[in-house]
C-alpha cells in the first residue's frame, strides 16, 4: 500500500469486515483508554453496530490506573463520547499500592484482570482492544531485542485467550491489528472526534518508546511496520505447524500421561530423536503441566534440553543419567525414560532455577496441573 493509503480514514465498509464475525455474540467489551487508537475502536464499533438490525450489546470500559493526574479527566471524556455514541460506559480503577519496578507490566496485568472481571459480570466472552499494525511491529522489535524464539516473534494474535484472569473463557480480540495508526487518526479527524495524548507514549524511559523512535530509520531500509507485521504473520503460521508436530510427538513418545502420581513419562529414545524445536516444546509443555510456575522461559528450557542431550550421549548402562528441577517440576532421565513430575517440597525450594539434585524423592503432593 502507498503512503496515501496508510493515512486514509477507515470506511464503514472496512469496519464491517473488521467486526462482522462478532455480529451474533450477545455482548462485546471495548477497552477504551481515550487515546487515538481505542477512541477509533469505539467510534468504528458503534457505527458498525448501529448499521445492524440486531447486533451485540457494546460495553465500553476505561481502566484508570491512577498513575497520571490527567487519567480521571480522560476517563470522563471517554464517558461523554460513549454516551454520544449510545454505548454504555464504565470506569474501573486500579486500587492499592503500585510497584516501584516493573510498573508497565503490573499495570498491564491489572488492566486485563479488571477487564476480565467486568466481562464475566456482563456475561461477555470477548474483549476488544485497539492494538494496531504499529503496535505489532513494535512488539516484534521488542521481542527480537529480548532474544525471543518463534512463538514470541509471531507477535500478537488477532484472537487469543485473555492472558490474566480470563480462565480460558474470555477471548482477547484485536480487530485493528492490520490497520496503521495513521489511518485511525485520520478516521477521527474526519469525524471531528478528539482524543487524549498520553505523555508516557513519548517517555524515553520505556523500551517501546525508544524502539518507536527507530522506526523511521528502519523504514528507510525497507523494514517498516508492514514488513515486521508480515514477519509476525509468517512466524505465526510456522508456529502453528510446529505445535501440530508437538501434538503428534506427544502422542508418539508418551508412555504414560497424567498418572495417579501426576507423572508424564516419555520414551527417552523417541524424545531424543525429535527435531530440537519440537523436543523443546514438548519438554516445556510437560514441565508447565507437572510443575507449578506455568510456561518456562525459553533460555531455561534450552539449558535443560542441552543437559539432557549431553547426559544421554555420555551415559553407559541403564542407571540414573540426570535429575533436575525446573519450574516446580522434577525431570529425571533414567532407564530409557524421561519422567517429568511435580517436584517434592524439598526440591521446590529455589524453584525457577534449574538445579541438579541426586537426592531421593517421594511422591508429589498437590492437585494435578492441567
């Protein structure tokens, strides 16, 4: 698309294609902060819903994190616009003390937790956010800088389970993920709708802001937002293929899964013959299921996988080859089997780091992790 296309307002026909797959649901929660992207989301969704004979109920929600003096006024401005558009609105506030470090991550978790609670109370199963093509590109850059693997570099999915507080029942929907931010600003300008300008979006203390400043230079070299988003789409496709291969490998290599003791037992030879990426993901799934800390960082999984491969190569005889804990799970390579189970309390001390232990261990306690 040309630069002119990237700055053209979003038409009513385009909005229809963005939202029509949700025409039959009972309610949609719109996360609206008052910035240009979410304000455009509110306007476009309201315009789409009005054109339907019978569409879902729209519910606009603003999360006031209480981190800036302007936030309360911005929430009131969203409320006025929502009323004008005929959309019910609620402001939810993040209460309690705020952390000194990791503030953005904590605010994000609080935002999704509050949105999930509201959606449940409204019997809504979808929360719409205003993530744009530009946000996707910045996310890919951030994850590249952090050394993410294929899953991370696949960026944000158009639809995914809510990451915090959703219990798998609420889906996070990003209908604007292929739309450049400039088009949303142009849409609001045509409709003569104002929006808030959050000063933190220009604060160089934040990684996303610093990377955003690099985008013009990257675009001159051909690495613009569309190219980065294209990379994410292609990696999502590859990611789905790898996940399918992991499903097949799990069925082939598993000897017992979810026994009474909660152990996952894999045939060590079959596991060792898997492509490294497939084996890593299978190992990660097993550790997350048997342990107590959920998904494990890729770097820690790679360290454990390399240790397993080295132990298998160096072993002679059927005895114990390796025993380690990671993420609250105990991983044992012995007698041709790779066993992953909940680590006993003694081994869980210091969980989160992969530590070698050859101490005897008993049955694991606690409920199964599914």
